[in-house]
C-alpha cells in the first residue's frame, strides 16, 4: 500500500484531532494492572515469578541479577567497552547539574531511584545510559535497574548496567516491575522515584502508583517529526526515519513545503531494490500508522506551528533555516540539528523524554529530575522589623 501524502492545510477538524491527540489509552488494561499491583504487594516474590512466567513466558530463578552483570560486561568486545566508556563520559558532562548560586535553596538528591527497561525495546542500552547517568550526576545513593528476563536480548544492557555500577539489577518487566519498585518485595528494595519504560503495562502501572512513588510520567512511544525543505537531501530524510524506526510503535512525521520531495521519499520507501535490510519496509509500515505520515505544508512557519501543536519528543530540523526554526520550536523535548544519526542517538538520547504531547508542560530527564529543593532561612536582624506590618495585615481574620 502506497503512503499517502496529506496537506496540513486541508486536514479536517476530526482528522487533526485524531492526528494530534496521542494520549495513551491505558484505561483498557487498568483493571488488570490494579490486580497485578495488588498481587505483588500481597504475595511479593511469588507473584513476581508467576507474573513473569505469564507475561514473559519464561521462568526466573534469582530475581536479583546484579552478580550476572559482571560476566555480561566481561564478554563484551573490548571496542564496545571503549565505546561505552566514551559514551558515559560524554553523557555525564551533558547531565552534570549546575550549582545553585542561592544560599537560601538547597538541592537534595533522592535516596533511591528505579529505572525501567521494557521487553522488546530496541535501544535499551542507550536508554539505560540516559536514565541512569542523570541520577548519578544528581548524587542518588541507590539506583536499581529492572531488565526483562530474556537475557539473550539484553546482554548489552546488562553489561552497561555493570559498567555504570548500579546498585541492583532485577530480572523483571512491565506492571509487576513497577509494583515491586514502588512497594518492595523480599528481593526488591522500594524506591522513591520510578523512571523509564514505554510499554503500555509499565505506563499504566506508573500511573497507578504515582501517589506512593514519584514517576517521570506514564509515557509510551516517542514521536519524531522531521522538518525538511527544498535543500534537504532525500538520503538524510530516509536515513533519519530508518534510525528512529528502531523505537517500536513510535509515530513518525515528515513535514515539507516541497511536495515533489515528499513524493521522492514515498517512492524510495516503496522501492524493494534499495532495501536490502528491510528498514524501508518497516518505515513504510510505520508511516501508515495512526499519528504518522508525510505532510505537505505551505511554509516552514506552518511546519513550526504543526510541531508546537503536535508536541513530539524529537524534532529533527533539516532545513537551510535551522537557527530561525529552532528558536520558534517551544513544544518538543529534543531538537536534533540536521539528520538523526546513531551518534546523536547515543549522545543525546532523544528517546528519553515526554511523549504523547506532554512536551507542552514537561521536560526530558536531567539531573534536576532526581533532586528536590529545600529552602533555608537565615536570621537577618537588621531586617527583622521590615515585614511586621505586612505579616500582621496578612493574618487579619474576619
């Protein structure tokens, strides 16, 4: 089936609503998630093992896999270990919190944080870096990571977790992992804040435990919008789509005032001869899903308006007016200058951020996400009487 090219200006009101409303529909499973959380809080590790067998179709022995991580790291190629070291240094520098100049405000790190990595989630090792390093930069004492129990697909993430020297690694996933982190079991320490995870079960569980453990958000797949114009190369557009398609079920949108360019992208993605690895076929399928597609715009200003309303996790700006456009993009978690590449994915972690349009009010994870503010009041004898009249007036009762 050919990907259709739509005009933003010609979208009907109901079409715009369907395109822009990406709120996660987790209500359908909320009752089941409540049951899972109840089981974990009452049955502990027994429930975790039973639920893992049901959802992950495997049996786990020890839930705590911290000791297995060293073996996984040692088995990685030396070149891969070197790449991990470089990434850790680069990302740490990016997330290092700035010192406060205020003597009346203290920033205190949280004591215990949990990081969720979902099953079948591509890019899990990259996500682990960008969720763990901000917490370490903030000075969090205890960081726990939950990795899916399918060890074969998570060996790299397991090795990265060892290199990061996280305190605990648990073989868990989905709603049961969130419940264990929020309330604790015989094997799992309860934490103050839970971050990560884009699976609908994880999102639904985080939404239900938010009164007992802080969360970054009940997020799902991160949407990506590419802004292009006449000067953008087709290879950059298609390459960016291929890189971001790794994040399963993530919406993809391309905006351009050049309809002929969009037609070329359409043809390239439909050409089997140029798709030896099947990447174009996956992108082709993704662009036909809800909240995705190729869209012509009358101008780059209309493209900016679209992005600010759509509120994607990532905006890749690939035009000859990048600086001007960047300043006008207010509602996106990450701005990628130029095409999306593996290098940018590794060093900026564009999949780590608010999804479903939440970038209108929320920010991507940073060290400050793991700090709480505490005010400090000092004695000021020379000013102690200045506000006496104001305070008295402010406390008058009718």
